[in-house]
C-alpha cells in the first residue's frame, strides 16, 4: 500500500514537471481564440489569411462566424465580443469616442455583376442609370432584368451613389418601387444575383475570390475592375477595407494583424483582389 502511494506521488510530480515545461510561460504560444467578424467581402479576405497563418501556427484557434456587417461587427468589438473587426467603411465619431481605432488596409474594386447567362460583357454609366431607374427592363435577349439592391445605409449603396448624380437618383427611384429585392449582406447579394435569371447588382472583387458562384462580371465603360485599374485611377468604383481594433484587442490578435501587414500577408490579399496600402498601420 505504502509503495503504491509513493508511486502515485512520483507520477503526480512528473506530470507537474511536464505541465510546467509546456506552459506558455516558457515560450509556447497561447491557444486563445482570435475572434473576428465584419463585412461580407472583407470577411472573405480573412479566410486565406487565416489558412496561411495556421500553417505556421497550427495551435492558434480562430472564430469566424457569419458576417455581422461593418456596423454590427464594430458594435461587437466595442462590447468585447471580438478581437478585431474588418469594416468596409471608416469609423463614425461615436465609435471612435467609445475607443475603436482603425486603419485602411486597402481597397478592392466594386464590380457590376449579373447572373451568368446575361449576354453582356460591358456596361456604360448611362445603361446602368437606365436599368436602376426602370427605364430599361429587359436584356437584349428579352430576359427580364431583376435588380438586387443593398440597404440604403450600406457602403455599396454609398459607393454607387457617389459614382454619378444620375445613378444616385436612379437608386432612389428603384428603392421606391414595390417588391424590389434588397440583400442585407455581400454573400446574400452574390447568391441572389447568381440564382435569379437576369439579375444585376454590385459585388466586391475580394468577396468573389474562392466563392465560385456563376456570376458574369461586367467591365464599366470599357474598363475592367482590377487592383491595377484602381491603382491607375481608371476604374472608379472602390470599396475600402478597414481593420478595426480597440484597447481590448488581444496580444494573439495583434500578432495576427502583424502577419496581415507582412509581405506574405500583403501578397495573399493582393491575390484575393485587394490593392493593399503601402504604408504600415501606425497602430502596429
């Protein structure tokens, strides 16, 4: 009996020594979960970045739920439910006052897209205005045009409103029509456009990478939407991507943000369709 007790004590001592050896105090990285959320398009950008990061840090856990949108994710961040948010708009004054800080990581083209069977490869400003205003209701093959709108306060709506006064008015006209289709998030909008015959709407390039939805991407006034045409100023529709943090952002999350800003992280973002800012995040 006595020998059995001694044996157990020795085992417990060895286990304690082993636990101390693998403890984070001795340099092994923490497995604390990094919680991220945001807008649909920038949310999609996080997936390849997380995959690449975990290939080097397999012990790191991430929580990436269905997108809350920019405003919802920033609220969750300020409530302590997220480590950082990925927003498609700048911070509002009230959000800054509550302790949020932001950095514009880059921009991605906002594309005009249709259901894949629409027989069209380019669209002009005038055509776009006529379609949204309801002055043109069918495609050249006779298929009915189905416009998929975004909410009035959505960043995509703001970008389209700023493109031309005629399009801003056309969007107001469309919104006033009964039975119009309004998609709350980027993934919902993309899925609706892909599914509805003759549908048209807007989609961020980085939100389409890896999505594999059957969408027909149109050039705008003869200019394709790419990071290169954003860089030279020839493509006019750009969606900004902001990384939003707070004083409560964890050390593990800040290390991942460092990776996002690294040459490897920037290359991944560029391959996903983002024109990455050349400057370093001053908060990093």
